[in-house]
């Protein structure tokens, strides 16, 4: 049986264990989408993870979803990220930047721009804005001639990520954001070559990955997916066919990994594991769902053929999560009220396990 604490070779990176810190929005960036010293502390505290995947980082201003999130589309943002990656590396860690284009899940009060998406169909629910939650606005449907610019924004952000010292990038293809919107059958009502059939609905995702691989290399490129997920009101018809086709195309490109969320039943996820020949990161519980992933979930999915296991909420309140798993120590509860409140409390203030004298 594969152990959570075995080494793993991911491209050119040797991971000391198979524990991945999942990407989690924490909205602690400074004005202008700049990374901060507290962000360097936060990620460095968690550098014993085999791999850290950062919070979602917007590749353009129009791609920004939430206020307070960092970017990778200006020279100043690159410079602000460099101390973060240096701090992680100084503590012996490895870190990928998650590139997240929000698409229709945005607001003019946040970006100064009308959100864009595959079609003029608004997201379901309220989006965060600088003045509080507001109903998701109507996005502007992208013209076909504009799509290459947005595909290219992932590649451009990846180049900036590598320049900032990141070891690679993960494209956010999950949870109802831009790539997920193109995969969707109700957010994407296009009748051109980017919508309709399965082959056309996967085109944006495939081209974004291919452009990123061309920019920084396949060994530095991953993607996160949520098969059958319904975040922000997206729906997907033909889920099995959709993701089988997508993973088949991605396998031809040769990227570092696919990161799956447990948004579909296990039989389908295992079928996708068989379709995907490369490294699989499995996030074993539903994001923001009622269950927080633990060691048993990790062992189950390692036994089912996953290579690496990602943990989200557990890493917020347990910077030493790997050591706690290894020693069978208690997992500290997380303060959910501190997820997005800003400041250092509930961010860099969780301690490592205190052994009694």
C-alpha cells in the first residue's frame, strides 16, 4: 500500500511526501493585487507539504473574481510574490501558483469591468464586492475573436509565476470559474467552435492548457477539475463523456498532473483515473462541504490509485499537518469566521502542535 509519507517524483520536483496543500482563497492581498509579508509567512509555515498550491491568482484585471485577491499580470505583482516563493523554498517547500480567471463570477465594483463569460448568462448567487455581497451581474458574452486573448492570459500569468519563483502553475478549471463555464452546458450556450458539442465545450480548457505548457513546460503545468460540480449554478450534461474527452486530450499535451475534486460519485472518479495516465492529485471531500478530509480519506484514495492527496481546511488551522498525520496527533479545528476577514488572526496565528512537557 502506498504511504502518504513516501516520496514522489513530480516532473523535475522530488516531493518528500504525498500531501498537497489545496488552493484556498484567503483574500489577504494588498491593493493592486500585491502579495504581502503575511502571505510569505502563511505559506512558509506550511512548507512541509509535499506541494503547496497557492490561492487563486487572477491572470488579468477582468479575470479577478473577488476583492482582496492577488494577481500575476503586472511587474509589481511579480516582485511582490518573489519573497513568498523564497520563503517557501527557504523552508524546504515547493509551490505552484493557481491561475484563476473568474469569468462571469465577478462584479464591476471589484474590477471596474463588466464580467465576461462564454455566454450572457449570469452566475447563480451573490458575488463578493468591496461593499459586500451583491447579486451576480450579467456577463458579456465573449466574441470568438476575443477568446485567444483570455486563453493567452493563463500562459502570460504562468510566465510571470515562474519569474516570481513559483515551481509551476495549476490552471483553475473547477468550481464554476472561466474554464468550468466553458465546460458547462448551461453557462456555455455558444454555437461556434467553443460551445455545443463535447468536443467544442472542452476546447477552451485544452487550448488554455496547451498555451501554458508552451509557455512554461508540461512539467510545470497542472489543472484542477470538478466533474459534475454545480458551483455558481453551472451544470454539465454528459459528464462522463465530457471529462473522458477532456482527459484524453490533456494526456496528449503531457502536463504534470490533473487535480480532481470529489464532486462526482466514486465510480466515475475511478473511471477518470483509468482514463488519465499521468499524476493524479485527489481532493477527497467536497470543497466547502460538511466533511473535512482526514488521514482515512487519504489512505482510501491512495489505495484507489491516486498519487497525491490534497487537503484544504485542515491546512488552515494545522500548519504542521504533515507532522500531525505522521505522528497521529489531533487535528485542530478551523475558525471559519476568519476565512475571509483579513488580517493575521486566523491566518498566521495557528500554532504547531504543542507537546506537553
